[in-house]
């Protein structure tokens, strides 16, 4: 009823690759422990369940000093595609197709060092996850784990085409937004004195932007934010502590500016 079960080992390098695991009813691959100095790699496998299949890949725990890599697998038609039970000190779950599962990825640990970006979740809108991606209709992500950006194509297409088919949550642009495409580089290090009379040093993208055209100021713009995928949080764009909110968003060569005016 089960697939591959690996009990705790000591100081081992384990690679599970090029397997097709189908019709399992408990798990496809179950790893109890990635211990200190262990490196576990699960890659290039097809793990396809049937009705009643429970888990595609389950990892109970990754100790500090151990490493888990789950890459270039097709994981489909399970109750849970990938399940992380306990603390994961270091884990990379990337460039997988995780589709057709009731839950694509479930993370139950309080301490998580895993990252699950660059996966195909079955839809270009990304995984279903209410906090940060309410518009996603792909396989759901449950738990506090980073999944930005996701792939908007199957992983093999992305690798073959060598194109960054990456997706991020849609931002609804309303009246007052403009998109400006122009090369923008960070200013050299600048110094300023904050409100507590403490000298600060940092970079200042805003300094480049305000010099365009007739210039902008805090009087005719409003704060903008960028998303910190690692910490799963929106943060104000700033040139450094004490420099104040920046009023732009930068995506590659495009800069989005929200004007305070509504006309």
C-alpha cells in the first residue's frame, strides 16, 4: 500500500530519482528524518496517486545541518502532494509540477527553513492560498511557507525554453496608477540624519525617480510597497532605515507610481 520508506540514517547522501510511483494508498515517498550532515535529494520522479491516495511525498523532519531537495518531480492526484510534518531547517522544493491534489503542499512545522517557489500548481494564477494569493486556483498551499514566484508553465517547458515563466499575485491598478518603463539604477550610497539625529547610510532609488520630468514629491504621491517572498510580508519601499517610505514600485525595468490625485 505504501511506496518508498526511508528510516533515519546517519551522515548519508540519498538520491531518489527516475522512478514512477503509482497507485499507492498511503504514501509515495516517506522520509522520517534528514539528520545532521544528511543530504536527501528527490528528483525526476513521477508520483501519481489514485482515489484514496494519501500523500505523495512526506518528510517528517530536517535537522539543522541537513539538507532536503525536492526538484523536477511530477506529483499528482493525492490527498496531499507534499507534506512537511515537523521542523525543516533547510529545504528546497522547486521546479516541480504539483497538480490535481486536494492540497498541493501542507506545512505543519513552527520552524520552517524550506522554500517552495518556482513550482507549477496547475494554473497560471498560482496556488490557492487565502492570505497572499486569494486569486489563485491551483493546488492549495497550507501553512507558512514561501511559494513566490510560481511557474506559469509546467517545469519542463520552463527549463526547455529557458524563459522565466514566473507568476506573482495580480495587483489591481485603479485610477491614479501609471506604469513607466525606464532604466532605473540605485543611487550611490547616500547619507542622511534621521528624526532622532542619528546618521544613516543607504541607497536611494527615489532620488533617481524624482529627477525625471518635472519631478515628484511626497505632496503628489502616496506610499508603495513590495512583497518580501522570504518573509511573506509587504514592506515599504525605502532607501534605508529612517529615509521614509518610497512612493514607487519597481519590477524589472518597469516602475509603477501611484498618484495621490484621482484624476
